[in-house]
C-alpha cells in the first residue's frame, strides 16, 4: 500500500524510531536491543569522567551507573520478548562497563560475579525480569476498556507461525519468569523437617 502526503509518496521502511524505541516491521527486537546498548554506551561516555575516575568513591560511581546508564540501556525492556542472545548482548555490554568502572580488564581474569559483588549491582537479567513482572502486574490490573498493546494481544492469542523455530512472544517470556519466581519463592518458604 502506498502512503502519500499531499503528492509526495512516503517510502516504505523496515523499521523506524518511535519514542526512543526501534520498531521493526518483522516484529523482532534485534535492532532495538542493539540501539539500547549503543545509547547506554553514549551515556557511559558522557559520565565517564565520574565512572572512570580513580579518586571518586565506588558508591558514587555505582549510583551514577544505576541512575543514568542502566535505565538508559533497559528503556522499554519490560515488553521485549527477549531471547537468550539479547540477554547475552546486554550482559556483555554491562560487564565491560562494570570492569572498566572498577579499573579491571578481561586480562586480569576476575570472574563476573566477583566484579558484580564488588560493585553491588544485580544481574541485568534479574533487573529485566523484575521490570517485566512489574509491567505484567500493571497489565493485569488495568481496566477491560484499556487499549491492548501488540505484544499483549499476541501473547494472549498465541499465534502459530510457519516452519522453523517459532518467534518468542511476550507471554512466553512472562510464563518463564513466573515459573522461575515460583521456584525461588517455594525454595525460600520451604521448611526443613
């Protein structure tokens, strides 16, 4: 279908930016994840004077990271139907930032968990899961008359695709998150007899 503005034809695009997120025509999120990582690095560079300064207290660096860099990188992540490859890309970018902030490199052979404990930052995967479940709570509590987002409609209908590995839907990611949360909750309330 051809879209015109007066006499000028608007060219068809495979993706476009809307409110800071990249919307792809094929309903994937690869470009949006890459864009978010790039924007996170831009914020990192803007704050690197504080984050990489050896004279700055570690607590201040962590606060800057949590308030500026991480939210920028995870903007809109609550409705992403993430795959493991997306999570891995974000984890790699975050660990590079945290190592740099601590003054370490991969050559120092310090494990990611040690760096995370030193900085006191939870895993980006846990942070994304928390945001998704919070968003899911908002979606469940809203009124019936509220408009439905595309990711929620597809999650509730469960559209099946053609050959190959099916696309991951937001509802599937939420079910996986809920199963994990239930498992952790059960193990924390279980009493040894």
